[in-house]
């Protein structure tokens, strides 16, 4: 497992984000006759890690898609920092500081790692990327600043050797790390991570878990995490919400969730008499 240090990424832009409350209130989402989220409600305002778990098809990714603006629920509302998100386009939600990764990697495979990370800076750029290539002055200085931030993220995530490699040419585990870096490039006030460790081996999972913990502890960014590795979730989450068929069946600390009979039933089923 790599040694994680307090990178300069946490000093140059080290101002702790002002904690904003995420409120999910009575949200319902359906696709045809299939109910993906069933009157779901919860609140999250802390600098910790909230894990969303549940069996396959429980509605976990659907929830993140509603928060980030990719889906619009038919009922209920979602608010962040007092502003309702359910009527905003996805790019406006990103500008508010809600940044996410995806279950299936959503990078640009035909360009380099550093270009993918710079693409993640688009919501904080005052000048277009094209203007930065064509002009000097303010646009050029801004481009230098964005490159500094990206280089610091590269150092933090220990991906210096793949800085200029095409994403299509790097191993899967490192692609997951690049996607996390692109989410960080938005200067998030909250991170939404959809299975950031899926498909990884044990060592890669340990590295990713350390990065996630350091992002949360050193920069104070609240994290909502979807993950199927229950041992890992129990180790790093401060609080856990359990979904089953779109309903919230439990919420509590890892210790409380471990012994909750509804959670045990959802995962293991009930033996027939």
C-alpha cells in the first residue's frame, strides 16, 4: 500500500469547505412500472463519510443520479445548502460543488490523464480552454493556476507516471484513481462516489480507501459512498443508510447496522420454516 502524505494539494486550496446540508425529502422515482426510489428521506450535514448500501437493484445509483441531476424524481425534493436541486440541470449542480464519480468509468479514453483532470476544472474556469491556448494575459495566468491544482492532485493520488498517458492505455485500477482526481478537480463541497473500488484487487482497494479517508479528514469534504464491499464500508463509514427495493430500511452507525435484523434479512433472506 502506498504511503499517503499531506500533499500540497491540501495547502494551496486547503480552506475547509463550508458544510452544506443535503436534504432528501420524500423522493420517489419510477421507470414505467418499476419503483426505483420509494418515498426516500434523509439528511446529511457533517464532514464524515455516509455509505449507501443495499442489495443489487436497491436504488443506490438511482439516488446519486437524482442528487446530481441526471434523473428527475416524480415526487419529493432534494436540497443542498438550502437550494432545491430537483429542477436544476446537472452542470448547475456541479457548479454548486456536488462532484461525483460513476459506477462505470466516465473518462475521455482518447486523451491523457492530465487532460482528463483539466476537463474537471471547467466549472471553475472563467475563460474557455480555447481562449487559454490562444491568448496571453488573464486567460494564460488562469490556465497556469489550473495546471498547478491538477499537478497537486496528481501528486496526491500518486499517478505521476501516467500523467501524459492516454487513459485508454492505463490499467483499470489507475483509471478509477484518475476519475477520483477529476471529481476533486471541481473543488467539491461534497463528493458522491459510486462504487469507487469495484473491480479492484485488495491492494488497489486499500489504496483507494486511504485516499478517500484522507480527502475526508484532511480537506473536510463530506462524502456519500456507494460500495458493495461490506468489510470496507464498516471500516471507513461514519454512518450508513441501507436501501432495499428503493426504501430506506435502516440508518445508523456501522455497529448498529451490523446487528440490524432488517438489514440481515435484506442481504441474507429469511429461512423458510
